[in-house]
C-alpha cells in the first residue's frame, strides 16, 4: 500500500522504502539518480572531466543541469553539462 501522493512526495527515502516492498533488490542509488555513479564517473573520466566520488556530489551535479526539474538529465541537459563542465579544457590552447 502506498500511503502518500507519489507525484508530490519529496522524501526519497520514504519512496525507496515503499519500492523495496515490491522489489527487495532495488538499489536506492540507481533508482534515485537514474544512472549508476560508476557509469557517470566512467563517462566523465573518458572525457577527462572531474568525476564525483559520492552519490551526494552526483546529485548536486545533476541538480545543477536538470533544467526541467524532473530529477534526471535528458540528452540535451547531459550534453549541456558536458560542455559547461569541459569549457575550461575546451578553451585551453595547449
């Protein structure tokens, strides 16, 4: 039983606990962030960009570029993130 309005609930831990009732093997990190931290780190590292080492840092990075506020980066937001995070490197004349 879900005892709250899913569309209005902001407590991620509460939502994960409800989801675990349906699927005990659910990963809070993957569910909340949409992409595994190590996957995003690999992408950023392959582009020689700083990669966050903690889920909290990943959430901050996602929030910075999540312009539509849906909690995940769509392809346009992701590309924009990569460009802005790499702008200093792209401007480097070396």
